[in-house]
């Protein structure tokens, strides 16, 4: 008689089911352990970044307020509003290349948004009005609009993803480089022409 036929199939089935359950529970434990390790690493990184971001925000607040009342800001908005029915009140600031579906709008309102994919609705990750100081509250507590108590909560991982963009904005403001960077980005977008070529075209039209 075939040895396989002598095996009690019910016993075999019971053992297979128990093995499947044990394997499923093992994978769940491994996944949970991996999640715990990830969150621990994330919180450690969060603790390291918090004082850096706080200092950057404090140093950028003065330049931010000064920029919004400067003639250069008014001239930039006026230039970008040419041909529009409604004048611009904010400008788009370039974000990190890795954040392809993210966008940063800068002005009296500073708004950072993202899409999960191109067809998805826009989600607000950060929104502050008239001051950068609430950004540290956003960072610590996770409210998308820290000046609005009932605003949606943003996950720690999304805040960590936004950290580089927010820090870069603060550094550009403190160094007085925000408007030059934005102006250069808009100029590159106009026909894809390099800045020197655009400059030559402008000069030639003046002659």
C-alpha cells in the first residue's frame, strides 16, 4: 500500500491548519516588531530635528515679516500678475525633487500641500497665516493649521517628509535668498530659456 494513503488525512489537515495559523501569527508579530522599531527610530529623529527647526523658525520670522512689507515683494507679485485678471497674493516656492506631488505657496499665508497621486484631491499638510511661529506647534502637535484648533491631524511620517521643505524655506528667508530663487524658477519656466538668453532678449528689445 502506498505510504501516503496510510496517513490519516484529517490529522494531516489539522497539522496544516495549525501550521498556517502559527505562520500567520509569526508574520503579524514580525510586522508589529518592525513597526515598533520604525516608530522608535522616527521619534528619535523627531527629537533631534525639533531644536533645529525651532531655531530656524525663530531666525526666519523677522526676515519673513520684512519681506512681506518690502518693495521687492510687491514688485515680484506685480510682475507675476501681468496678464492675470486677479493679482497674485502668493508665489510658488520650489520643493525638494523627491516630493513630486507636493506644492508650497508662500505669502501672507504659507501653505504646504500634497497629492497621493495626480487624480487625488489636494491635502493640506501645513497652513499658517501672517507668522511662521505656529510652525513649531504644527511640528509638535500635528495640526495641519495650528492656528485653527479643529484642523485635521497630520501623521508624524508626513511631518518628517515635510521637514526638509520647511527648513529650506526658513533658511532661504534668513539668508535673503527666497525671492531670487523663486524669480529664477519662474524665469526658467518662461520658454525654458536660460537667464542670460532672456536678459539678452530684454536688452535687445530696449535698443
